[in-house]
C-alpha cells in the first residue's frame, strides 16, 4: 500500500494507454469528478490542521495475480470482481486498472481508494459576520491582519462577508482504520483468500507471510534501489536462518523453542542494538548468525540424543493401529448368545488419510537429508578439533590445509541445507513447517482410519467374508447365460488377439 499526494495524476497514469504498454482494463465505482472534489477536500482539511509534510489525498494497493489468470478470466470481469469486493467490505469509492509489466511477467491490479466517504447531504457553514483569512487560508480575528502598508488586502488573503458560505463539506473525516498496520495485513488475507478460490492449480495458491512465525521475510529489491547491495546481503542472512529453522523442524526441535530463540537472539537483540547504538544495518548479519549458531547447537544436541536412544526411531515410522477392540471382545460363550448387528458399510479412507503414503515418502526423504547434514557436521567438527589441537611446527604446516578442508566442508553443509529446504518447495510447500503440519494432520487421519477398519473387521469381518464366499460359489454354480451375439463377439476378439 502507498499514499497518494496527487490522486488525479495517479489515476491518469494507471488508466492511460499512452503511459501503459499493457493496459487491459479500467474500472471505476464513481465518476471522475468525485476524485477532484476529494482532492480539494483533503487539501482544505490539511491546511486547517497546520500539519507539515505532504497532503495525502487517497491510498493505493498493488495486487499481484497468478500468471494463469490471463488465460482463465476476462480482464474486465476480473478487475470488477476485485474492486467491487473491496468496496463492499470497506464502503469507499475506488478506481482500478489491470496491467502487465513490459516483460509480461507480473500480472497485477492497481486499486486506488478513498479514505473518506461522501456525505448524503453537504454540510454548509454560513458566516454570522465578516471573516478574514490570510495567505495560508488560516482564519484571523481582525481585518488589519490581512492588510498591507497601504491598507489594501494582501494578495492571497480573502474576506468572507456575513451571510456567505465559508465552509462546505462533502466528505466525512478520514477513516482511521486505513492508517493502521493491521489494515494492510487484513487486506492481504482478504485478497489471498479471493485469489485462492479462483486458481485452478493448487500449486498457484498463495500464502500470507506470518511476521510472528518462525521464519524471517526476505525483502524485495526494487529497480534502481540505492540500498540494493545491503538488502541482498540481509536477504542472504535471513535465508540462512530460514534454512536452519527448516532443519530444526525436521530434527524434532519444538516450535516453541525455535520461537524463543528467534525472540531472544534476534528480535530482542536488534531492539537493544537500536536503543543503544541507533540504526546500524551492518550489525544485522552478526546478530542473525549468532542466532543461527544457537539454533544449530540445539539441533545437534537433539540429534545426538535421538541417536543414542535408537537410530530406528529417527529413520523409521511404523504405523501400529491400536487393537483395543480385539482386547475387549466378549468371550466365545457370550458371542453365541449375542445377536450380530446388521452389517454397516466398510469405512472409506478420507482424502487426508489417502495422502499419507505420499507424504511419508517426503518425510523419509527429509530425514535422510538431515542425517547426511548431521554426518557432514560431525566431520567438520572433527576437523576443527584437529586444527585447534595442533602444536609446535605442525601448527604452521598443517593449519592452512585443515582450514581449507573445513571451508570446503562448510560449503558442502550449506548446499545440503539448501537441498533440505528445497525438498519441501519442490513438493509444493512454502517451507518445511507447512509440510510438517500437513503431514501430521494426514498421519492422524490415517491412524484413525486404520482403527475404524480394525473395529469394522472385528465386528463384521466374519459374516462379510462368508457372504462374499457364498456369492462367488453361487456365480460359479449358475454362470450368466451367454447369447449367440456375445459368443460371436468373444470369438472375433480371440481371432483379433491371435492375429496381433
């Protein structure tokens, strides 16, 4: 979202074919004069307030759309849908345009909206006496305050005579909601949900980044940004943290522990640094790498403990349905006196449970990759210990060789961690946390289904098998009659197969 100090100029820019190479549609919920009146009202209110800076006349959202939409939906209808939904939700007038960038890689909507609503009837104020205004439009008490040395009204000053309208309001005050940070987040979720109902391919579904989550957001580098190099460096540090979070989740670190490390070693330390030393962007990387090291140590401890307990617990996961039903079955004597209930349909595997085998393969692949990383780290640590234990002449002759091996091993570990995060993304998930949430949900559904099937087999299994057996015997004893046409078709098919 951005603020617009010249709303009419911005509307002209986004809706002009002369200024836009790939303009597909323009849509307005009101007439063009509305925006001129809105701009005038905003400037008047700004003057009265005496605030310094720029007068904000309206605001604008830029909404990125999936690249499949040009082939799926007509531009006019798509633009109208997105604009009308916004007006219905927030009750303000809008003007919007649907564009592609020059290379046609970014399909997007420009949505300009008013922060004010038009009043049903204008509110007019009439002067009860002559009123005097200076060059800045500020009301002054006496006429002398607007006169020059010759007794004439200074240029830019004005007099409103008694009985004339000195103020006419067409709009309400600005809605404070639009100035709040929560508003932008709300609109992100609102439009993300709308886009996800329109996409045909699940891989194109969008997700709103959770700033309070485990991961750190990377920043977009705009064209000709003077801080592009600094942002690029920061993004690399952020990705290092994100990859370490992925690995922590695979290693079994609790999300609450990861969140605590993020708060204590990133959020709190950045705040302390700014409070004490001011804004020092170059310190961001140092703070982040410290947090990555703390998280890596926690991962190492958990993996070592898991290995000591049992390697099988780390590598395998066997589903053993609880057979509590079988353990509580009645005694044979009681069974004979009990009437069997009517056979109910066998439980059907739900979609979530059906996805489990595929998800389990991804889960195993993540575990294997994590084991490879763990082994590489052990080798790196051993090299570091060997380097630190060097003494005498060997300290000067072998240190360089060992350091080279450590550097190469660190590069290998970085690539392996990138590969770990890449497994989840390759399978259609934004990160490992999203995959694990889907996996655990599917796992629970699968176990529940197996328990239902076991209970059904215990209750109805014998009778059902008996009925199936009787049905097969009946078909064998009394096969369906074959007509002459049917027999002829069978012969022709047999000859055709033989010829082939």
